[in-house]
């Protein structure tokens, strides 16, 4: 029942955020707007703006929540920029149940669509001044977004470099996913704290919440990438295995196998769907799924602990929803 409340709230925020985005993103020529908004219109969970809005509300109540809207829109638009470029890098042709932007519009237009959304996200942050943020708060928000962008780039770089390496450990993995995924979710939470006018200590705590949540979220993403239902995830299964990504599942499985099996397992990566299926069976047989779920749980708990350390809570329900979100990310099916 609690998860139903979370879903209802998520839908409510998604509506206002989408409205903000759609109202402020039409520029000529039309094809630019179309290519830029194509993925946003295809759907998505709107998890990051939900976090920004809930953190603002938890710390500063309804007024802070209203001030946070441009920042919530900014982070979702920035997220969509990273997805469009990520699908080019990963050569993925489906997302949110539809063909990816580069498949529909061509890689040239998809790169441009990404550039456009990236720029829009900064423009939206400056729009927050219209919503009552001070220049100092807007400056902080710009810096948070910029730092997250640098971290995502670094994470994506490791993600690609690790495709060619076998000496990647779990610690490398955790650093990589913090950078590529955790950092943007961290930024979502920090932005909410900025909108609420919280000091650096509170911003730090919320940042920790977002980072831990983000790592848990990505571990679940790795699991769904192999065992998820494409009808629910909107993404085809096995892509990570076919690309040779060093996901947590692959790394842990490698550590569980003897030399012969390891050689066989390695031979199944970066091949076709049939080989990937066989690899997924081996992953299952090594107890990797339980290991990954347990680790995701550890990170979800750490997120909740950070949340629990916040002293002045203006809205207890928002806090409860953020706790629930930590449970949700590790059991989500889409
Ligand atoms: C996908 O993010 C990219 C990752 C960081 C795993 P989401 O799973 O939040 O994607 P949407 O926005 O709901 O489509
Ligand atoms: C997610 O990368 C991180 C970013 C998009 C920056 P992945 O490549 O692991 O995520 P999916 O599975 O394509 O959504
Ligand atoms: Mg990808
Ligand atoms: Mg990727």
C-alpha cells in the first residue's frame, strides 16, 4: 500500500515536471525540438526529479518544493541527455519500449539532441531565479549540475575502458557506477537541499543519500539487464553481456569460477544472444544473483541511514517517501 502512495506522488510530480519541460523547450527548427524531446515523450520513471522535489519538501515544506521545480526539470533533462549519448556509446537500439533517438533520427541528430538537452538543463537552473531562488542558490545548483556532468563523463569512460579489461574488481565497479549513475542521483538530492535553503552539512547528507541510492539503483539495473522482462524494462535483455560490460554480475561470477569454467565463461561474452543466454545460466548457478541483491540491499540501507541523520525535518511524509524509494529501487522491475 505504501508503494502505491509513492507511485501516486511520483505521478503527480512527473506531471508538473513534464509540463515545465514541454513549456520551455520548443525552439526552431522543429526537427531539433522533435529529436530533443523524443525520448522524454517516450516515458521514463522520472526518478531524479521525484528525489529533488521530495528532498526539497522534506527539508523546507511546500514553499521549498515549489522553488525546486526548475531544478527537478533540469536534472531530468540532463538525465535524458546522458541516456541519448549512452545509447550511442552502447549501440543500444531500444529504450523505454521504443527505438532509441539515434535509431530514429540518426546519430548526427542524436548527438545534437543530447547537446540541446544538456544546454537546456543549465538554462532551467537559471530559470529557478524566477521561482524564488537567490543568485547564490542558483550558483550552487549550477555547480552541482556541472560536477555531476563531469562525474558522469568519468564513469562512462571507465564503463567503456573496463570492456577491454579483466582485472576489474568490485571496488572499481562501485566507483564506476557511483560516477556514471550515482552522481546524477546525488545531484538530484543535493538540488532539493539547495532549493530548501539547507546549509552545506544538510546538502552533504542528502548527497550521501542520493549516492548510496544511486549505486543500489545501478546494481538493480545490472540484474534487470540480464533477468528483467523487456516488456517492463523497455530495454532488451543481454545487451551488457553482448557488449562485454563489467557489470557486478559478470565480475562476481568470474570470481566464483575455476580456471576452466572461467575460460568458457569469458568465451561467451561479447558474442551473440545464444552465448549470452548460456552465460546468464552460469551466472545463475554461481549464486551471483543473491550476492548482487544483498549488495544492493546494503546500499539501500546506507541511503536510509543518511536520511535518518537529518535533524530538522519539515515534512515527515516526504521523508517517509524517500525511505520507501530506497526499498523500491532494489525491487523495481522497470
Ligand atoms: C537508466 O535510468 C540509466 C541508468 C542510470 C541505469 P532510469 O532507469 O532512471 O531510466 P528512465 O528515466 O526511467 O527511463
Ligand atoms: C547508465 O548506463 C548511466 C548513464 C546513462 C550515464 P547504462 O548503460 O548501464 O544504463 P542502461 O542500461 O543503458 O540504461
Ligand atoms: Mg546503456
Ligand atoms: Mg552505458
